[in-house]
């Protein structure tokens, strides 16, 4: 699956520019990308992680 489809999935699941950590993990898994790459893409498209499973982001 391509980058455009990935971004569409992220934007569809996000709300007010935010996306829960668990959802980020699931999308990364579905698209076969690393969590690190997912974080880079989220930064590029200005989506913030919420409800971080590590407690890093609220």
C-alpha cells in the first residue's frame, strides 16, 4: 500500500489533528511500517499522538 493510502487512513482515524497511540500502532502494522516510520509520517502531516502507551504524550 502506498503513502497516499497510509495518509488517508491516518486522517480518517484522526480527530482534531490527534490520533491515539494504539491506533497509530495498528495502522503501522496494517501498512507494514515501523513505529518509528509512523512517527515520522505523523510529524510530517502534523498529526499529534494522544493516549500514549508509554506515557510520553497525553
